[in-house]
């Protein structure tokens, strides 16, 4: 059984799927990529049992028979990367080995039976709709930074996707901050439906999606979510848990409203963070008419101080925050000015774009 393919055509889908393959595996076959050829269609599949990615390419000269085989993903990727651009790679299956030849190079890789490769089962797809790739990418990029990492509250180690009518909402929180972004579809997407996509599924999807206007098809089932484009299919298991009621977390009725230039604020916070406590990352904000003073201290008795002109009229206020959380939010907002709403020194801050965008961010205060 032989086939050949251009290195450049093979490399793209191989890089897509290799990212999901774990370096350390309990099952040897999970370190492999499944190669399936049917006529002139080539598909490559990688999985870690939680997330599965299928990349696709077209062979110029297809096979008369179909082929299914698994080979070590990282080794095959490293071989393809090391070969020169534009060359053809010839593959031959010989006595349970895959022989890879290109020019004067020859590699013989071990294989494992394709029948042993785990398949993410097809569950019932309760909801199906289409979005633009760039729109879904934006939802993820604007909220993913707020997901928890290895929190014992496992339902926080992921992102809430909520569909209701023509609205698709993404929400992430780690218990100290919350990010929410909304997308309004041109047509009805479906009835109220909420699922939690695990962190790894979100990270992989962000890596795969482009900024393009091309469509993606989303299928949300009871146990899985699937995203299908022309170039790849990603299937992720869902987190079985109840996401916190984020509507209750959104601060309401804040009376102190501050408008500031986003980039100026971000740079000022970044500079003061240099001398903040490395463990707690706390800074104090001292608000007065027309100005915000940002102060950071650390255990070495060092201090950083910045004063930023802001649009604020009201009583003086002092409040502490984790500076990294503020920098993260200002890094994903895109408007020139940022609106910060506060109630008092013990209440969370609400950050959003001053023109009223599609995103909202909540950051809890710190005692300093």
C-alpha cells in the first residue's frame, strides 16, 4: 500500500492535530495520530480522550483501496518539519511499519492497529447552528483568560457557552474575576441551552480558529460539543457540572463611574506591577476628581506610583485590586476608552468599553 503527498499539504493538518496529542500517555496509542485515506481524501486524527481533532487534506493521486493506520504523532511531525519546503513525501506500509521516503531520506516508523484507536462517540446533537470563524474566535479570545486552572471546583476549569434565541454568550470565571462576551446572531440559534466546554477544548479551538469570515458549524449535544470547518473538526467532551449564576455576580447600581484611556491605563498598571508583591500582585487605586493614583508596594519596602488623568467626579475612594487581572482585561478590550464602574471599596469593579460593547468584566477587590 503506497501513497504520496506534498510536504506542505500534509504539514498543515498534521500541525493541527499534533497539538492535542499529550506528551505523556497512559495508553501508547494516544501518542499516535490516526491516518485514514479514502479515495483522494486524507484525514488525520489526534485525541487525548477529552478532545479530538480531525485535520483534512486532499491527495492528488488517491488510493483505489482505503487505508487506516496509526503512527507516532510527534515523530511524524518532526520528520515533516525537517524536510525541505515543496518536496513530495512517499509513504509505504510494509510489515506493520510505515516507511517514509523523500529524496535521499528514509524513515521507518512503528505503527499500532487503527482498530485500537479510541473514537469519540457520536452523541445526540441537541442543537446545531452556524457562525463565522472570526466571531467564535473573538468570543473565546475575549473571555478565555478568566478561566480557572486546576481549580478543585472543576466546573470553573472551562467556559460556559449559553445559547438563547439569537444570542450566543461565552462566560469564564476563576472565582476572583469574570469575563462575559455576547454575540447576536442574524437569525434564531436555538432555545435556552447551557454547556461547559473544558479548558483544553477552549484552548485548542482558539489555536485552530482563524479571523476569517468562513462559516463554522457548531453542534452542541448532552455530552459533547463539535466544531466543524472545511479544514478541521474538533470534538470536545463537556464538563458535567453546574456553572455559577453569573448574572448574580455582575455588579448593579454602581455610582462611581470612571472613564479613562485604555492604553494609558494598561501601561500605567503594567509599570506599577513591576514593584507589586510577586505573590499577591496587589495595587491600590486612589480616586479623586479627575485623577487616579496607582500605588504598588512589596515586602522589600519598594514602591511604585503612577498618576493617570481620568474622567471622574465624585468623593475620594481607595480600593485594592490584583493588577494582573486589570491588565488582562485592558489587553482584550479594543475601544479607545474604558469605563470602570464602582460602588465602594469593598465591591467588585465592572469594566467595559465606554461605547457599550458586547463584553463585560468583573474584578473582585483585594484587601491591602
